RNA sequence: GGGGGUGCGCCGGAGUUGGAGAGCCGGGCCAGACUGUAAAUCUGGUGUCUACGACUGAAUAGGUUCGAAUCCUAUCACCCCCA
C-alpha cells in the first residue's frame, strides 16, 4: 500500500510539503499526530486522525500517537474564535489516561519494526524552566512569522492571550523533540493544523538543519454545512459510557445520503474495489452502504458483540414495528433493548398506583424537560406508550402497561425511544 | 485614566418617541404527513404551570410612576473614541 496514493483515492489528501513522496519511498518512516486531552473521550472527529495513523502503519510506516499532556494545558487557538477555558491539571491527566487507552485499540503497538508508539509531550517540558523555553524555543521563530498564521490572524481583532499565542511554539518544539529522539520525519493532522505543523518543520530546519514533512487531510464537512461529529444531542464519543454502541451505530445509519460519499472513503478500511462496488449499488440501496459503514465502525470502535446487540435492538425497534411484535418480545430481548437505549428505573408502587404520563416523563425520569413539552408532543401526535398513541395529557400509565411485569416502552416521535424498567 | 454606546427567546435581524408584548421576520431545532431511520417538500410547534386561565420574562439589583424594555441610581459584560 502506498500511503499517499491511498490518501488520494480516499480524498483524504489536502496539503503536503514537497519531497514527502520521495521520503516515503525510501523505506520505513516515522510520523505522528498529536491529540490534546481536552475532553474525557476521543470523538469520531479524532477517529479520522487515528484512521490516518492506521493507514500510515498499514503502509509499512511507524505511527506515533502523541498525547498532549503539555499542549492540553495551554490550549490550541486553531479554529476557535474565543479564548478557551483552561482545564485543571487533574482533569487533563484523567482525560489523557482515558484517551490513551482508547487510542491503543486502533493501532498495532506490539509487532514489527513499525509498531506504534504512544508518547506524552509533557515529557519534553518536565525539566524545562521558563528561561530555557524563551532561549531555546522562543528564539526560533519571530513574532511576525507566528502572527501570520491563520489561527492567530483570526484572533487579532477579538483578542488572544499570550498563552494561546505560544501554542504553536509548543507544537513545533514537539516535532523537533520527536525528530531528535525518535527520528520522526512527518507530522500529520487535519488541515486546520497546517500552520502549527509547518511551524514544526521550520523548527527542524532552523535548529537541526534537517528536513521534515507535513501532510494534512481536508476537514470533514457535512452536506448541510454543520460541523461533523455532532448530532443533535451532542458529540459522538468513542467511549461507550458517553455514546452507547447503539447510538453510535444509529449515527451512521441516520447519516445523510449526501455525506456518504465522503464518509465511506474516510472511515472504512475496505479496499478500493469493495468501496467502489458499494458506491455503485448506492443509488438503488443507499441503506446497504450505511449499514456496511455502521457495522465496520461499531465493530472497530466497540466490539463484535456490541455490534450484534446494537443491530438486534435496531431491528426490534425499526424493522418490526407494530404492537403485536412488541408484545411478542421475550423478557431477555427487552432487557437487551433497555441496556442499549435510554432507560429509566422507577419504583413499582408508582406504576401500581397509576401515574400521569407527564409526571412520568418529567419528574420521575427525564425524558423531556417540561410538561409543556409533553403536552406539545401529545398535540403533535408524537407520544406513544407500548406503540399506543397517547391522546391526552391526562392519560395515566398503570400496571396494565407493563410488559413481562417490568418494562414499558415510551416513544417520542420515530427516533426517541425509552424503556421504563420497574423495580 | 477620560468620554460615548450597546445589552430581551438557541442564533441573526427588525421594532418599541412612559401606555397591550410570551412578541414580528429569517435561520436553527422538535414533531406530523410523504419516504428509506436519508434529502427535498408541505403542515404544526418552539418560557413555565395545577392550562379556554394564570405566572414569570427586556443584562443584574434597586428607585420614580396609575403604568417601565423605555426615565433615574448602582453593578456587570461587551463595543467604539480620546489619552
């Protein structure tokens, strides 16, 4: 596999520095991508970067995952129109541990001369004091050069702290350290990182009198212009506690047709031939492509078992949708559904006494935020209990609604489904 | 340090010369219909509640007034000009 060709046909090649093709053809090269631990988990946005490292490794090169223990403490101004809120050291350390664990799943850290490495850039600064920094790092670039970077220019009007302004120095020095300590020649990333990355190649050129290279991928955008990686309910995380495997699977199934063309090439490890075959069928069977994508990614990010559960639940909830099939489900199937979708536990006595539908959905669970929302949903014919539409906000739910003596399925519209579990 | 301005719904805009605001337009978002769990289109909705009604609401806290988003005082945030 040729790394650059692979990126090219996947439409993942945005910018590259000259000479990189020749460098990669010489043999195994080491390259890295940095990840700042500003969130408790990686997202599918970060997954694109992991995918890039994966393809790099599959091409016979050595990937480095560089966790931003240092840079995360400072904050990258790229793509932000306002100053970031600093995270506490404890939070950053906690996030870093979690993200590092996640990243380990996607690359081969065990075998071969090109086995992946996981490093923390805090190690580069542990022994450094502020004077060392100013003399050894800060002297490399002029403020003029740094100010010409897009990430800084955009903030000149609205303001940028010295802290965030310095960020590119840290990232550039990272690259220099990796070059010296690990012979790392390439830095990759999203196209928004181009400025930071080229600061790094500049460092290596000036301080080491050596040549380093950069490759970036186009930032993934959605057909409707909204940011990739966010659903209406927020980020899509790789952590199953934050985004359940079912929700993760559903994210791909529900994706817009128009986005499929880029998604399928960005996210799967399928061969060019397989992808082209799927794309040919796409017009007739758009859902087949979405399923293929959802299946591969759910397996890779979670597991085969998680995919199985997510698919089962999806089938139960979307394929066979009438009341009879719901009633025919056995208790263990419902148990599975309750684990995968949002479920709420309530006291048995509550249901035995009979509870108002609005109270149940707001006070006793938090399916909806207010009773006004419950009324509006009922008015819009959106609410149902066990597949029976709710006609009035005065309706009550009692033990007759219990399936197998302990489950109630409540739906708000086609997509928002909840299970109430009685105990 | 001095002077001026702005601040209401998730966002953008319009409007309010002390006299009716849960309140205009657009976007977003939610739901319904149609579909394929997609898009487009059409329809309804988008502060809270014990709901044909009531309550809260114009940055925050006070004040003047029969009546305040509008006037006054203080505070906060942002913007502009001068130094």
